[in-house]
C-alpha cells in the first residue's frame, strides 16, 4: 500500500486501539459504575474530549456584557437556583449530586476552570458537554445574556464570602419537606409554636 493509505489507516487504527484498551481497563477496574474513580485513560480522554468539543472561535469570543453589581446579583441568584445543585453555592462541586456524577462536578474555583476564556465558559454553559452531566442551558436564537452574566459570577467564585453563601442558601431549590421545616423553624423563632411541638416536628 502507498504511504498515504497507511497514514489514513493509522488515523483510524490508533484511536480504535486506545478505545479498546480503555474498555478493557474499565472492565478490569469494576465496569462502568459511577462509583468508581476515573482511570488515567478516562481523565486523558475527558480532557481531549473537552478540547475537541470547544470550537476555535469560542476561545476568542469576548464577553459583551459589562460587569455590574446588578448583573452579578442576577447571576448569583441564577447560580443558586440553577447551578448550585451540582456545583454548590461556592462552586466547589461538594454536593450530593455533584460528587456522585461521573465524572464528578469540577471545582469551578480551580485554575483549570478559571484559566478558561470567557468565550469557552459561555460555550459550555450554552451548549453543555456530552458524557459529563453538564446540560445545555442555552435557547436557540437567544443571545445568552444570562449565560454571559454567569461567566462573570464564575470569576467571582474564588472570592465569594461566607455571607454571600448564606444568602444564596435561601435561593436554593428545596423539597416540600425542607420548605415545611423552614416554616416550622420560623414559627418557632416567632414564638408561634411550643418547644415540644418544634422538637416533635424535628424528630419526624
């Protein structure tokens, strides 16, 4: 065969070998359970997949939204309501959902995230990343102003204060049981229910 044919064959053969090797090692490591920590091959593949998923134009795309206190406040509320379930209010990813995803939700305060350009972060928010659990939040035809504001808030995460985190807790999605417990707590603090009633409710 000619050199060109061998080259083309190699392009398809090498990724195939890597994929097969990865599957074999995954099986040896315990299958595809999300409880298993990512192998070295998976980590490498994830990095490569993220790089391939981001188009070149996204990297150089500037943020068209100026940083303002109002915009950051809106983004903080948006983050607490939509993103904190996986990423945590502080961006650490230390949540029940975030830690048990495969791969786990990344620490948004880390250099790996903070070194990404605004355009890259925007693209990920808008379009998601396959096989990571990150959904696509963008709507076709929408300019994505909320996503651009979220990019500014992500830059703020490494400097988020304890007070801001506590404020965000009030905005986090809650189950009906959690809302009921909060209502009972507020009534107890206002003296509307007795210690016994409050203790009984907390026990249940």
